[in-house]
């Protein structure tokens, strides 16, 4: 009887690793008589994912550092609120045209090159900002922010790839959540620190000094992290974490077609629906974060610091939600059910936040904002992992790139529209505008077919192993079902499938 016990770290029940094998037009096999490849989990994998989280933190912190003290930067640089809003939206706009070449570069050059470029651009942007702490140098500070926004394109698609390359099968969702966690923590610090470092003082020279201190601190941290990336960040472990990752390493990069992968993803109806719903949810989060200062100041004048603390509450609650969701997915594999439940609760949280914002009690806003953040921000790793399931065996970097691209598009649209609605009507109308789109997203999420291809491949490979161990041959049913799973696998022989299954699970 076949042993179906839970795999230990390093086994290949993680089909993310099969995705690289199946997504190419090359045939990857193991010899019948050869020993399966050596696998190993390195402690350094935690150093890699936490180092990534740190420089991701430094970059995402800068996304919101202008918006959370919108009124202060308006007065300092002599610009309107919409211009300061663009200091956040430039992160979204830059991502859209650059994500495809960066995703291609990630597939061709690997993790270390992408990490070095991201850390270098982020460091450069922070030092440009140091030179911009004068009221007449707004174009310079915008250039610095633009440079950091380009760095972000090299960061957002990394968590799922790092999890695939470095981590075992029982850790991938948790590792991805840790990668997202760094980005969220940076946003949280971006909400908290700028209102403390840059108080709303009347004297412009004193204000310039405060802004300069903030920029210098950021530049120092970014420089330190860049040096760490140069010294520490490693492309991949010497010995792969799973047998399938070992198989993926045998594939020549020339056999992988990025364009063909994009075309297959665009024909995947379930994935396209997820792209839309992910964009709606995360776009709402971007709009709320960008406009939070304006919302709070309108109802609670002079509360810039508490506006930052409310933003901090949203993100910290979301970080807890992200980790819980990641651990839950690793254990339960209930992707659609969890995604739908979290999406629905995001809508409920947004409705509560909208109707309690103007009650005059900040403690109520803290509670409702935290509830909103727990589910809305906790949705981020769910979207990434559900996408990997729906798009197996395609590259994780490509699918997550398309998700993030959708989020940036909707983020720009929602931020501009909600800002205009708030100017013309009030904050309640602007928040109800977002609620309407979250309702649409919830309905569409319910319509997504739960086509868990990665889990199906796990089951089929396990069944093939059972046949191999019991009869020494592959059943016709298992072969035909796997061949139908992806066109490339159709070209693999039954003996090849036997060998791959044996090497993967022994």
C-alpha cells in the first residue's frame, strides 16, 4: 500500500517546482537506475527571505511618507493635494509598463541580479531626496520618489519566487507571507514615522530641517541594506530544496518562452477573474492609504499623528492577517473558500469604516480601521498563492506580476476618483464608492472556478508513485490525466513519468 503520509521539508509535494519543469518545451527526466538528486534545506533561506523583507520594507515605507503628511508637504513645496497624491500614485504608474520587462529579466537573470538592481535604485532614490529638502526643489524630490518607484517594480514579484527557490513544500505559503510581511511593515512605518519626524510647524526653515533629518535616516538605512544585499544575497542554494527544483535546474533558459507563458495566462479564465478581483481589492487599499490623511484631517483637524497611527493599525492588523492566512493555506489548502471569506470580510470592514469615520470618536475609527486592515491587507498573500494554483505550471513571477499590475491600475483609478468624489461631496461618498467595487469583487470571486492545478498534480504524481511501487508500471488513466494537464507533458513517455515520480517522492 502506498504511503500517503505528510511530506517532510524538502520533498516535492510542492508543485511550484514542477511548474518550471512543465512550463518549458524541454523534456526533463530522471534515469531509472540513477539515484534521486540530493536535496537540502539551508538555514540561510531564512536570512535570504528576511533580507528581502528588509529592503522591501525600506522601499514601501517611502511610498506613503509624503501622503500621510499631505498637508505639511503641500505647504512646504507650495503644491496642491492632488500633486502630493501623485507622490504615492507614481509607484503605481511606474509599475504598469515596467513589470513585463522586469518579469522577463527575473526569469532570465535570476534572483540576485533583481535584488541588486532593486536595492541600488532604492538607495539612489533616497540620496536624491536628501538634496531636495528645500521649498523650491519639488522636481528633485519627485525624481527621487520616481527612482524609488522603479525599484519597487524589482521587488513586488519576488516573494513567491524566493519561496519556490529556497523553501520546502510545507513552507512556501508561509515564506511568501513573510516576503509580503516586509512590504506591509514598511507601509506601517511609513504611516507612523513621518508625522513624528516632521511636525506641522510654521517656520519653513525649521520644517526643512525636520524633512532633511527624515530623508537622511532613510538614505542611511537604504545604503546599509544595499551593502548587505551585495555581500549576503545569494542566487539560489547550492543543493536544491526539492527534487523538482533539481529537475528545474536541468532546463536550459533558452527553452522557456516568456511570451507563450503570457498567452497561456491570458487564456486562463479563472486567473483573469482573479486578476480583476485582486486589482479591485488591493486598489481599494491603495486608495484608502493614499487619502487617509485627508479623510482623518477633515473630521479630526490637527490629528496628523493619529492619522499615521490609524494607518499603522490598518497595516499591522493586515500583517497579522497575512501570516495567519499563509499558515492556514499551508495546512488546509482551501484556497477559494479562504479567498472568498476574506474578500467578503474586506467588504464588511470597508462598510464599517465608512459609516463610523465621522462619529467623532477616534477610538472607534481605530477599531474599524484595524478590522478593515486585517482582511483587506491579509488578502495579499492569498491572491498570490491562489494565482499559483490556478496557473500551474506557469512561472510564479509572471502570474504575481500580472496581479500587481492590475492592482496598480485600479489603485490609480480609485485614488483619483475617490479624491474627486471627496472634493465634490464628502468622505462618506468616497468610501461608499470603494464599497461598491468591493461588492463587485466579492461576487466575481464567488464565480472563480476552483481549479487547483498544483494540488491536482500532487495527487496525480502520488498516484503514479503508488503504481510504480506496486506494479512497476504506470496506469493508463494516470498517464492520460497528466498528459491532459499541460500540453508539454503530453510529449513525455510513460517511463519518463515513472522516473520523475520516483525521483520526486522517494
